[in-house]
C-alpha cells in the first residue's frame, strides 16, 4: 500500500518544524545574551558604637577581626611611629572598654594617646563637641566649644565671631598657628581659607598663619568649592570666579538664564577643567561647563520644575567622570563624558556627598528629624539606604567603612555585598 502525498500536509509540517526551530533559537539567543551574574545586595553591618560624651564603646568586632588584630599586634613589636603599634594600642583600648574597664573622664587626655594614632584619625563635629577617633573605635580627643568651631582631618579651630586671633590646632591638640585676622576659618584638605566679615571677601592662609592673598568682592559669597587644583567662588549677583593657587582670576563665568541671578551651589573638578552650578530664581537651573582657555563653555544645562531657595550641594567625582547636585526631587547626576543625566529620588535635604576609594558614593540627607544614608554605585545606581532619628548628625567614609554620628553617638558600619 503506497502513501498518498498531500502537499498541504507537508507544508504544514515544514511550517511547524520551522516554528519550533525558531523558538528554540530565540531561547538560546536570549539565554546567551541575558546570562549575567545576579547583582549583589548591599548589607549594612554594625561594627561598634562610641558615646562621644563619655567615650564608652559598644564592641561588635567579629571573631575574625579580633584575631586579625591580635596577629598583627603579635607580629609587630611596639615602636614609636609604627603602624602596627598604633593598631595594637587601638585594639587594646577597644577591648578594655568593651570588657567593662571604667570609661575615661569626659575630657580625653591627649598626652596618653600615642601620637601615631592621629596620623590616620577621623574628625567629627557633633553638637558642641569636636574631636578625632580611629577606625577601630578609639576616641583620641574630644573638645567642647562654646561658640564656633571648624574641623578637618588635618586641623581644627575653636573661635568666637569677633576674635582678632584665631588659633589653629593639629588633631593632637598642638597649636599649629594663629590666624591674625577676624573672620570664619574654612579647612579644605591641607588648605586654609578665611571668610572675612561682610561676606564678600576671603583670604588664603599659609601654614604659618600669614595671609597669602585676599580677594575683595562686592557681592556676598553664596557658594564655594575647593578641589585638588581648582578653587571656585559663586556670588549673589550670579557670577562665578575661578582662582589659581596664587589668587589670580583664571576665569569669570555667568551661567545666566534666570530672572534673578544668584549662585546657590557650585563645584569644581579636581583638575579645575569642569565647573558646575545651581543658579538663579525663576528659571532656576543646573549648569555644567568645561574650561576652554580663559573661558567656560556650557556643555549641559537643565531647568528645574520645582525651585529651591536655599544653598545646595554640587560635587564632582574624584575621576571627573560625573557630577552630583541636590535638587527638589533628590540627587541629580550628569555624566561629564556622555552628558547623560538622571535623578535618583531621595527624600529631604542633601547635607553631604562623599566618595570612598572604590568609587562608591554615600549621601547623607535629612527630612524633618529623620536622617538617611544612601549608597550609590556605578556612579548613578541606587543600591540601598538606612534611616535614623537624631537632632544632629554627620557622615564620614574611609577605607570601605562608613562612620555615622547621631547626637552623642558615633557608629562604624561596614558595607558588605552578598
């Protein structure tokens, strides 16, 4: 018995085989193109907490961390200026406080603190206290101030509004110099500036306390930014002036575009080649400009739908690949190469933007009495956050660890990715 050929049936079978082959091919192609490691989640791991009022410490070091510190201490004999000795003394202090040893008095005696510990210390300012502590949770110094204070990793100063001489101290409390000028000191890395009474002028101060140069302006200074090789000041009349290390005007730039010109935030990149600002009222906008000789060329701008009438943060990444700015919707981000922009939704006012050595960015914001710390990875990807209630707070980032001050407490929180 012979099979009878059916052209229509054969065509249907061929179609079915072709359809199945196409589906299989697409599935394989999708798997090949979409296959990638699952993204790791951020985990905030509490390590310790210091009470800055009395220097007591809550120990949360893991067993492995304690063993590592003990091994490092055993391998490295104590010696003046030795990093191993500093870690050993630091760990021993933490262990004593955690094991119930009576806490020191409310004023830390810096004479009892090895000087090498201050070399890598972390500054803080909480309420009416300024001081320094170590990554391992040892309070090195703590000073109360009745009026005003400025603090940085290299210097701190306590002063009154009308002081004729303003002392500048090193972290261990030694007098570094006296600024013989009335005003408000500002520390930026190893640089010292003095904002002068009236609000429209400032000076650059030498390590010896002498005035290196002074800029005397007409309009109040409303924004200020200092980077590795750049210095930028913004003014209430809408002008921005970039200075070199000798105080010479490198360029003057007016972002414009608004009915009422005023610079509410300004930032300059490490090389000084990029400038950014939040400017104006009524048609308020963010502007990114690139330095071209003695001029600045606007390469990106964005108008705001919802305007703010306060000072706002503008900060470049260390590698100048992107710039961040605060706005009513959260944290704005602009890629300085592609000029792509986005906004990461964050609640409240942005108080601090800091970048760790690996490029991770941390943002401290405040909404009423609630503070939040948010983590930004890959320059513009929100990875997680946590919140807490406090009357005062600060944030610092160092060597992959986050340090958060909340009222009188300071906590170390390590970031793990799993």
